[in-house]
């Protein structure tokens, strides 16, 4: 009986030790994971939110995904449909594939009233579209500009290193237009003629 009691006590002690070790491992897992991600750089989020941009910037210095053997010329174009002055602050940049790059566009509302506007991007050549990733862009949401407001709007992007070798130049073009222009209000009809029918 005493031997059985001693055996039970040993098993209980082993279970307690294993439980404490498992708890300690679980508690240490988060900092270990963060340290592993920092060393390997595998926790980079490349989406349009600010966290993704900050995460990419923090790992840029050790980023081995940048292809320093290539330079791509990125040209910037702008078109406006409406009461705007709209242009990039630089006409082109030379960038390495895999390198995070920022360009700034400036827009001014030339009216005495607020306007709702939106920007639509396009790319040339067309094949570049799938290799051009925007992390931050004013085109992600509508813009409200008060009367005579001027605003600088950044675009943060990366060109995928898998971009075909024969593509040397990419043109990023934005069309900035006022929303609702030319649309009839709901329920509107064509006005009738005031002339009397003879």
C-alpha cells in the first residue's frame, strides 16, 4: 500500500512538472515567435493599411527580396475630370524591384464649394498590373476637398521582382474625377415643353 501511495505521488509530481513546463512554454511562445519573425523577416504584411507599411519599413534594411541588379523606370501621369489641378510632384523615379517606394501627388479644388472625388489608376504596359502592388494609396477611398483646398497625397508601392525582364518602364496613371457629375437625381424626368399643342 505504501509503495502504491509513493508511486501515485511520483506520478502526480511528474504531471505537475509537465504542466508547469507546458504553461511556461506557452507563455514564452509569443516573444519567441516575435524574435523569430524579426530575424527571418517573414512577418511582413504588404497590404494597404498603415500597419503593413510600418512593418515593411521596419524590415527594409534587411530585406533580401530587393533585386539590386535591375532598375525600373516608373513614370507618373495624371488626368483630371472636373474642377481640379492634379499632378505628381515627380514625373518619374528609378526603382529596384522589391524596393518600397513613395511618390506624392498634389490635388487642388478650384471651386468655391466642397467636392467628392475619386482617383482611378491604370498601368502601362498592361502586364505590369499584376506585378505592381500599392501598400498605401489615395485611390483606396473617396476624397472630400473643401473649397480651394490643396492636398498632398502619397502612393507607396513595390514592384514584384518577378516582373518580366523585358519590362524596363512602367507608367502609373491616375484619373481624378468629381463624383456625381452628369448623373440625374433619383426620380428626375425629362421636362415637358411649355408650348401649347395646337
